[in-house]
């Protein structure tokens, strides 16, 4: 994610909605998520790796992983730094460990540029894992790994 000052589309955007191996459950899902982000005074909306993570604060919260599959980012200097740190950490980890790379990136952005975020609940970003199948019928806005 080295940009060397070049003008890239994500630098011009007022918001970014990342959707890697996920699918929206409704045509309005991206706009609803971005509206939620716009209504909050934070740099990003993220999904916790573990439900109990919501109760952690400060460094303890950032030492736990957030899901990297779906996130919404406001275009701020802290977000740009977080995305740059994420790309660099992910490349350093040989493109194999996206969630730990995001954990490193968010912690660096928080410590260096006061990056802030809000944790979204499982009805916003639903994720199939641990043998648990989820579907849009659960009220999700975005479904991650729908084929698992």
C-alpha cells in the first residue's frame, strides 16, 4: 500500500467501505453502514473478533483482533495511516495474516494519530465461523464468508 504521494481513489473518498469475501444482505447495506459511520464521531466501524472484546478498553481492546473482512472508514489522516500500516504489516506477514496485521495497524494508528473506532454488533456484520452458519435472515447488513 505504498502510495508515495500518488493520487489514488481511496485518498479522494470521504468514506471507504471494504468488502472482501462478504456480500451485502440488501442493496442498501453499504449506504446504511456508511450512514451509521457518518452519524458517529469516529474514524471507522469495525467488528470485534470476540464478543467479550467490547468490554475491553484502551490497550487491552487493541491487543485483541478485529475482523478485517468488512469495515467502514472515514477519510481522515488517522485512517489513511491505519490503512498504510495495515498494508505494510500484511506484506511483512507474507500476505497470510490479515487480522493480526490489522491489529498492529490499528494500534499504531491509535498511538500515533489518535485513531478512533466504534464496534458494530453482530447484526451489522455477521460472520460464519466455528461451524455456526449465518444468513441474511438473521438480520445482518453484511454477511461474511456466506459459503462456510
